[in-house]
C-alpha cells in the first residue's frame, strides 16, 4: 500500500517542497508544530527505523548532511533546531515511511512528549 509520502515523491499529491535531490525530499508539514516544521524523507521506501539495513547507511548519511542545509534554507540554523524521528505507534509514528521532522523558529521545550 502506498503511503502519503510515496504519493508526494511520485507527485501524485501536492506538497510545498523546500528541497529535493535524487535521494530525498523535504517539504513543509501541514500539521506544523513550530513556526518552521519540515519533513525530510528518503525516496527509498523504508517503513521505520526498525527496518533500516546496513545498505541504507549511505542514504541516511546523505540525509543527515542535508539537515543543516535545510535548516539554513529555513533560517533556523543559527538559533538552533530539533530533528526528530518517531518510530512505531508508541513513538508517535503515524506515516510508516521513515522521516525526520526538522523543527525550529522558537524555543522548543524538553521533554518533548
């Protein structure tokens, strides 16, 4: 079954895309939890952190190098930001395609949940 993220990757549904390359895509979250809230997703379908394989290390490493670039595009790099990856139902994952939330634009509280 195709997730909403796969449909965004395939351009079947619109999204406000901030960044895209051959490996990943970043777009603004429709249910923003901070003034800046972007989701970074791999184009490869990986259900969750529990499904990550050794072969995915280059892809995930590539994505991690894009996080500060995306934060700079959002104008939140200097003041700070948070990166979150929810895993499984108890971890708050609602779309089962691994994704990273990049949040900023205000002071973020701790603990988050």
